[in-house]
């Protein structure tokens, strides 16, 4: 019925329409600004400047996703831009760090999870109903595997 | 895919998310202490639950406020909404780069140990529990926010893989500190590993889990407290820096290959695209 259900649409996700992302990212940043103002002691202006800096980092990352012919997810580019902008030897990194320090890390994930809750389909609900207990077992094994795996390798090289 | 104007016109959706965000942040973090660990309730979890409550697929009655149109419109916004978070995340890693470089080879190589989840969890999920494609999302990583972003970007959160990563994420957020505190205490007293190795392993890319894990370790070996916290902290920052790329280039491709070998064959390939 809707083309949004077809795999071909993921092509559109990896090569985003920049204008579309610019507008939606601004809308999402405004929601984050309200959340940040509620969650922290930062003033609206401090939050606004901080989110504006993060907006620029995200947009640079999106532009790179668009123009660089390596097929990396946009989040990898955005993360990379954020790292490069704040390396100790990058000029102006102290300014960037000072501005984004007024934005709370976990608060930025809150609107995302709200959208995620609203986006759940009937099919996903049936998956959760039928395999919720399985996911719990798997989650325990995931954490155990990650922890013990790292401990074994660290032990070998110490 | 809908046009930008259409998505912005879904004002009920955005207004709902705004209200949810305000309520969730106003409540704030609640830590419920349980013995050696604690169950951590974060605003993003309340946001997820409130989103579910407003979802017409979950509660039929809200159909008057939000319908299938809003549900569909919400999906592409998940990835966009995580972008400021990922940008902020990068700015946390950058300043620590010198510390990471100075940390030494053991610290760097143990990052590969995070692939242990695939060895342990994936076979059980697929062969014992009979899980389908959701096993790929559930077991390729420890399912923290950057890992969700990878799955959202590659498969979409509406996919089976998305359901898997979200399931482990929610359980990890609720019980992760508790599980890591137990693991660290048990292994510290077992004598199987050196305490330094266990401390490094605590850095799995989640601040709260790292704190619970290193806290439990230093509780078990109080004379090494400083060293434990320093190693765990450095390892955690390193995981933030490398974890995303390790997942994209190694963990996810390996999990995909394993699924080809061991996994259930889905009848129609388009299942992955829903």
C-alpha cells in the first residue's frame, strides 16, 4: 500500500534528502530544547546555542553522508564530525565544548524514544508478545558475553 | 516517503512527542536500589512507554487523536531525532582522545571482546530459542543508543532487527546495572580473571552500567578502587569511540554471516523491509 514499507526505501534513508532533513532536524531540536530546559539548570539561550552547535555538527555529518562515496551510516559521519570538532588540538574545540556542555546527553534521546513508542506497529507488538521472555534471556547472555569476552582478551594481553 | 511538509503537518505527532518529553524530563531519573545493584528508570524509558500508550496499535481508544498515518510518520523521525544525540556523543569522545591513545594495547584489544556477545548470545537465540531476524538486532551488540542508531539506519526500527535491538535495549536499561553488578561481583570472587582485566571489561559503552560494574568490583576489592575506576572509565570512553565502528564493520557483518549459516530462512525476503 505505502511505499514506505518497501526495502527500496532504505536507499532513501542512506542518501537523505538534505532539505527535508534540515527542516525535520530543526523541529526535533526544538523539542529537545524544551526537554533540556525542563531537565537541566541551563537557560533557554544556553540550550539554544548548544543545540544550534549540535545541529551544525549533525548537518555537516549529513552533508558528508550525501557527498562522500563511502557507504557509511549517517550516524557514523555525525559522530566523526563531533569527535573532530572537539579534539584537544582542533582550533576552537574549547568553544564547541563549552557551548554543548549546556545540553544534557540523555535528554537528547528522550524525544527519539517517544517517536519510537508511537511508531510501533501491530506486527512488532505480536513479536514482543510471543518472544518477550526470550529477549530477556538473550539480553542476559548479551551482557555476559560482552563482559566475559572483554575480560578474557584483557587478561591475555596484560 | 512523505514530503517534508506532510511530515511537519503531522502536528499531533510532534505535539505529543513534545508533551511526552516535558513530562518525562520533569519526572527525571529514578534509581530503585536492589541490594548490590539498582534498577535505573530513565526519562527516555518513560518517553517510550508514553509513546506506546498514545499508539493506536497498543491502545485502540487513542485512534481519535492519532491514527496509522501518525504511526507511519513517526518512523523516519526516530533516526532524525537521534542525530543531535549522536552529535553530542561525538563531542564527549573528542576531548578524551589523548587518554584513549595513552591507554595501551590491552585496553584497545579488549574492545574486540565486546564481540563475545555474538559467540554466546547469537547461537542460543537462534538455535535454542528459535528466534528469527530479531536475533541479529538483539545479539550483535550490547544494544546501547549508538547500536540502536546503526540498526535504525540500516534496517529501520520497524524491522524485526529493530524489534530485537529495542527489546535488549529496554531490558538492558531496566536491569543492566543490576546484571553487570552481579557479573562483576561473581567474577571478582571467582579468581578466574585479574582484577585489572575485569575493570577494563566494565567499559561497555554505558555510563550507568560501567558505574555499577566498577562499583561492584571496587566493593569486592576495595584496595584497588582507584585503579579499577580509572581503567573502567578509560575503557568506557574507548568503547564510545570505537564501538560504533566495530559494530558497523565487524559485529554486524559477522552476525549477518552467522545468520546466513544458522538462521531460519524467512519465506519472503521482503520481511526484512517492513
